[in-house]
């Protein structure tokens, strides 16, 4: 299906999901990078892809629901900004390192006061 390949490419470009070949594998590896509602929409699409592989089961696919899921997921992925995501990850890393340094300095200072060295 062409639309699922387009979504897989958007997940690779916008969310940085490099692992996996095809839409289903990309969704699996995206994990928590996708919000809960987007994971549910992705599950609808994956289920539809599986059903469309069989001629008789393809009749069970609710096309309106699948089209809506494609539209919403594509809209979400197109709005993702790669630069902002990288900047936020860097700021999170810096904040974590600063917190660990402050806690370590606090513990060292506390032990020094407790032992009477300061």
C-alpha cells in the first residue's frame, strides 16, 4: 500500500525511526515517540494492512476509519519539527547532568559538614 510507505518515510524523517522495514516495523520501533492516540491510529492501519492481504478478509476493512487514521497520523507526522526535537533532547540531557552534579555536590558537602571538615 502506497500510503503506508509514505507514513513509514515520514516516521523515518520526522521521528528518527531508522530501524525496521515498512510501516508496521516503524510503528513498533517508534514506541513512545508516538502519542497514545497515534499508536491507536497506527494499530488500525496495521490491522487494515493485514486484512487487505487476504481477499475475503479485505471486505471487513472499514475504509472510512482507515482513511481517517491515515489522515490524522500523516498530519501529526508532518507537523513534527526535527530541529526542535533535537534541541529538546539536548536540553534534557544537560538538565539531567546538572541535576546529578548538584546532588553529588550536595552529598559531598553534607558529608563534610557531618564529619566536621567544614
